[in-house]
C-alpha cells in the first residue's frame, strides 16, 4: 500500500511541477525507461513464481538502468550511439516480452 501511495504522490508532483530533462540526459532517458521496465517485469515474474527478493529487485533495477546508460554513453563516445541504443532496446525488449509471456502463462495458465 505504501508503494501505491508513493506512486500516486509522485505522479501528482510530476504533473504539478512539470519537470524537464536536461538536454545532455535526453538520449539516455528512453534507454533508462526500457531498462527499468525490464526490471519491473522481471520482478513481477519473480513475485508470481514465488521467489521475489526485494534486494535482488532493487539491485537489478539500478544496475539495468546504469549499465544500459553506460552502453549508450560508450556508443556516443565511439560515434555509434544509435546502433548501441538500438541493440540495448532490442535485448531488453526481448527480455520484457519473455517475462510478459511467463507472466501471461502464470496468470492465464496458457
């Protein structure tokens, strides 16, 4: 219940304050969101499988975002930022859809 309240408060604060992302960080935001979604779906899958661990989830969440951002940063430094960004999105997308399929199988037994 605390998480839901925190989510609602965060959404309201975001809508009221209308924060902007600095131009320097804008290329990394979509990758960070996809990495966070990957961790979220992985955590939901673990929860449904009965082996959820909050520490593992937190470390997974933070490390996914940091590693994905570092890969995109490295790609920008090497001049192949869009190719590495695409690769990160593809890999994390595959993981998201794999976790979504496992969640679907668990929920609907199909």
